[in-house]
C-alpha cells in the first residue's frame, strides 16, 4: 500500500501520522481519501477495523476552522461504544492542529452535561442518532454550519431502526455539504439511503471480510442436554487469557454468564437491555483484563475494537454467514493469531470437527482475570490525569508501576486496572491519600 506522504497533506499532519505509526495506507484509505480530499461524497463498503475512521477523519480535520466555535463536522454512529472509539481516534489524528474540540453525544449520560459542553462550543460532534435528535428538538445543537457529515456503520443504524432519526438530523444540515457513508453491507435499504442523502457520490469498495488466514476455525460436536458442560470442557482445553462468547438471545447471555461465574470463571454478560453504565463498565473491564470472558449478543460484534482476544466461541451458531464472519473477526486482529470455536449438535461437512468427549481436559482449570478495576469519582472535569493516578499509586513505593494496567479517563470518573494481588492496597491508597491536593471517593468494581 502507498504511504500517506503520497497524498497532498500538510507536513504537520504527516508528522503526526508518522508518530501514530500510520505509515502506509489501508485499502479503504487508499481508495477513499483522494475522493474525500477533493470534497466529493462517497459511499464506501468497508468493515470494522479497516481504517475507515482515519479515512474520513483526515479529510474532515483539514477543513476545520478552529477560530469558529460551532459544529462543522458531524459523525453519526449506531452505538455509544462506536461513538467513543471514533472520538478517541479523531483526537489522536487532531494533534497536529491545536485546540480542536471534539464532543460526544449519546444516551445514558445526563443531557445537562452535554448542553453545558455545547454552550462552550465544539468543532466536531460525534454521536448516536437518538441523542443528536434529542438535542436538536431542544435547540441545544446547531447544525447550520456543518460542512461534513459521516454516517458510520449505516447498515447497523438502519437495523436498529434509526432511519427516521437520520432523515430528521440531515434535514437540519446544509444541503451543500460533503456526505461520507460507510457500511459493511449494501442492502436495498442502504442503497435507498445512499440515493437520498448523497450527491454524485463516488463508490468505494474493499474486501468486507476479515482476514481469516490467521484464525483457526474448529467445530466441536456436543451432546444434546450437555451443552454447557461441553462448553466448559472446551474452555478448559484451550485455557484462553481472554474470550468472547456469542449467544443469539439476551436471556441466554445472562444464563451463560451467571453459570460461568457460579463455576468459578471470570465472566460478564453484555447485551442491549443493560443500563448504559453497566454496558460501559463491562466493556471496560474486558478491555483492561479485569474480566477474562465476555458473553455477548451480536451487539458486541461490531464496533468492538479490542485487539487481544484469544478466542471467539459461538455458543449458539449464528443465523447467517455474515454474522459468523463479523463474530470471528473479533479475534486474530492486528496480525495476531486467534481461534474461532463453534458448538454444534451435529458433524458439519468440510470443517475441522471434533467430538468434545475426545478432548483430554484438565478439569481443575478455572479461567480467571489477572486484574481488578477501581473506579475513582473524579475525571477530566477535575483535571485528573492518568499520570496523577499512577503517581498516587507508586509514590510510597508499595506498588510497582508494572502492577498498574490500563487507566481510562472520562469527564467525571476514572477507571484504573491493577493486579489482583495489590488491588486492596491500591484502593486504600486512592481512598485515603490526596491526589492533586484533594481526596476522591473510590471503590472496587465487581
């Protein structure tokens, strides 16, 4: 793939891309960026993890006028998790251009905090259709200066019933704008949406399937009535450090997660009926290794960008090939190898199929997490930085820096992962010692 310096990008942006490790373009970047930089609308078929955020991010960031504190670019995403990931990536890409303000708008958090942030001005808004529409109805969000609209995972948004919200949002933006639409699939509904929201769009298509060459796919034959017991044996046989387990029904997610916990495994469930804060904390704990097994519906199959997932297990076989492809694409990422394991009641032809009863298993294995997560009631709004947390934990030299894992900062809360052996000591330090001259409340999650 060609390097980024073959594009007409400013030196300061190229320097930032180099620092971020972005040397050569991905397929979607190579095909889409020339059109995006020319200001053309595009309709792009691309998968999660293809580099599409950088593709549209580079283009829209170049057009931001930092002296004007009103929204100039709008990115609409189907879920809070994807909106957060997009905003995080954009902030990295925006380092070349100081003082660009990027604001996220989604449900599950108080409107008043978002309204306050909007009153202070934002250059780029990233949000979910429902919450963006809420702000428009209250006149707390103004879109008349928008020059770029991005519809990310448009097929997912239509699947979730957001067609009407998208129409209303786009009606509030200028007719003369650049529209960039990204979708993993191109159904008739998507084609109709493309026709209604874009103008003389360029079509860009890259391989929509994950590279499965480094993913080993195995089917395990299980006896009827012994599915969960067989599943436990499969887990014990592979003994992964991390695993995503897919169920087709929300109720099954709850049951499997609860049964795993009862059996002594580190597991949490994720599905659409959970409160937003519970969804956020579940994903955060899985990403920072405080949870070893994530049991989920297909809500987690898209937009979930966690590079170190050892195995994916289809506890229930997916209903179609596309869903199967999305599921197994959660492992074997970033050039690493992975395994996709599927449970079935019958032998499937032309696959690697193994009877669970033939596995030689150490039944004493309990898959556990190595970390615990502590929540601190203080975040970016309190000027609390990751370095402050790290300093507070290591100042007395009773905890080594190596025992401290991922630190995630949000406006009002900060989450820090610490090794289990020092978790209680870390919690005591964070509760009783001052950080930046102030004491903060802290507690252990789970």
